[in-house]
C-alpha cells in the first residue's frame, strides 16, 4: 500500500477540538475519517463503514471504550488502535486483552498516529512486505497472502496483531525470540510498545491455537528468554 492510497478509518473521540484537528490532519494525508462521538454508536458505524482501522478512545459517553473494543472484536477482526489519556500499564494491558492491536497515549504526535494507522492497514491488507506465501509448523498452516490461519484443517480468526506475532514466530520456528526482538519485528522499535503487550497477544493466541492454553505444546515460553513456536509433537 503506497502512502497515497486512501485508508478508511472510524475515529471514536468525544473531545470536539481534538477530533476536529486530528480529522483534518488525517484527511490531508489521504485518510477517509468517519467520526463517532459516543461509545454506543461505534459498532453500528463500523459494521456500516467497514473501515481499515478503528481509532478508539477509552473514556466515552454511552459505552466505555473497553466494552466497545470487546463488542467489536466479537463481530469483526478490524485493527483497533486505542487512543487514550489513560497511560497506566494496567489500562494498556486491559485494552490489549480486550482485543486492541495497538495503543497510542495522549497527547500524541499526529505523524506517529498516521504511521501506526498505515502500519495496521498494511497488515490487514497483507501488504507488510515480501514473505513466503505459506508456512507450515506441525498442524498449523499460515497463508501470508490471504492472512488465513488453520489448525488441524480448522480455520481460526486472528486480529492483525495476533497474525503478525504468529507469523514472526512461524518464520523462525524452533528459535527462541525475546520480547525486545519480537517488539522490534512487530513495531520497528522496542521503544514503541512495552513488554507485557507481547505476553497479552501470546495469551490470546494460545486460546486460539492450543488444545490446552494452560499447557501449550506449540507456542512455548522459554523461561528468562522469550517465546518459541514448535510443531507441538514433543
């Protein structure tokens, strides 16, 4: 996806001035913005617009942003970027556990927000760059072209962050990858995220690909080192 390609975004923000300024900036960079100011209006708008990315504030009238995130994730795999003034790590982890793909604290730089929107849109469209079309690890099959994943022949639904993490591990199956290395692979810089975000996405992945998430056979934790994807035979 080129920088000039138009991206469609549903932007959920009740601060009128911030919403206006951010919308103007995004529109000037070929982003089509659909603004929503209440939490209880988000799901219908997302289902109507079918955006490439959702920008979601946490503190909203109507329905809280965390509840909105969970509602969206039960209906769609659209990338969700949480944009909020709540900067405690616990709030970030709650958002990621609810299904968010990324987290941008306020105040933010408009240019950074745009870069994150473009990155999520690229992943969702399968345009993150050259990569093998199909990776097989045990009974896990990853099709990088269509972003489809199956376990023992059964398709599973992943968010863009879950797919990106699984794909990074699958490309290096049998190798231990530390959190910092994974953050760098997913975000470009370990400074752009925080360690526990990896743990949260790993937990979500295990619930989707493992028979018993509490005793994983494929996505293993290597104590003190990181994570490793294996065929699951051992």
